[in-house]
C-alpha cells in the first residue's frame, strides 16, 4: 500500500491535534468539515456477518494520535420507490444545498479509510430532522409532501464494505479511484437516538491487494420506528414497525454519526 499519501495527513494532524475539526475541499467549489471525535464516549468477496463487541458509549482509547474521524451523515429514505437506493458512501455527489457530510470523490476519502491493521467503526443515531414541506434539506428527499408526523426513536441499517481501488498514480500517490463491489454485509441496530452502536472491527476481514488503497464503509437500507409512533398514537398496544423494520420514507430524512478508527487515529 502506498505510504506517501499519509505523510502530509499525519503531519497536519500532529500539528493540530488540539483541534476538533478539519476543513477539506469537497471538490465542488466548496469546503466541508470533518468533525473529529469528541471523546464522549477486491472487488467484492463473499458476504457475511462481522463485527465485534468492543463497546457502546465508552470513551476514546489508543496510544496517541488524533481522535477517531467522525462524520455526520444525513440522507433521505428510499421507501417510496423500492427500485431506487439512496445509500451513503464516499464519492456520492452532493446535490443542491443538502445537509450532511460528503466526500468530493473516492480518492479524497483514501487517507480517512486507509489502514494497515486497525479499521473499526461505530455509529450514533441522531434525532430525526424536522423538514419543512417543499425543502430538499437532505440528499435525495422527495419534495411536495410532509415528512413524518411522528419522529423515529431508533434506527436500523445495513453496512457494506467497498474497496477503494486506485486506477492511476502520480509520484507515488493515487490520483484516481473507484469503489469495488459490496461485500461483508452487516445489519446494525436498532440503535436508539443519542446512543452508540457496538464497535465493529473490520481490520482482519477486509480485502487487501494491489491497488486497494482503502476500505470504504457504505450505509444502506435505513429503517426506523416512525410508523410505530404513528400506530401507537392510534392504538397504544400496537407493535407494528416498533423494531425499526420499515424503511424511512423518501419524504423524510435520517441522521447519524459514523466514527472511524484506523492506525492513524486513537482507538475507541
């Protein structure tokens, strides 16, 4: 794996380790902030379950380095049209004034998902955003209808790994890349709002090989218990949708934080 792409990143972080955020270019003429940890707390391959049980709300550990990378992600649900997926992964092009974090390209994401050994992730469910009718607000949202009348209290979703495969190098650094196929699917949750998932350790089960410069994490099939809240308002004994098994509506948004720990950050 090419090491030179990390040197500048490590030096930059070392000089600014007291800071809690870093601003990077999205590649779209604007800049985006990566929020780092707050101390609170290939081409494919065979699918299968993975992950560990390293903790829920524990604080950051490790032997130095910057806190784990932290990304606040907000996307629309895809329940309305079952043939259209609205996953989040590096390389998705941000549209309009959509809120939430986006990498400008897969290549830009390499330093934040590259690691020789440790690759751990965990997720924190955030409260469902209130979205005014007619406002796009989050990526992929269908306008012209109101968002959920009863907000979710928990989220459930599927995570995939995808190799970041380099197709061109210049002076030892990757200048162009793409995402390989999904593999190592894992269903996560339900995760209560304002709570963390378990820590999932992908370090020993991700793909490695020539031209694989990093391992991206994709979030898809986000479900919630909003329907449960609605049903219980009509029938207090109803359990319909209460385990977050129903996809978030396309008129609504989901919101979560993903934290990533690599060789170049503190551990969880």
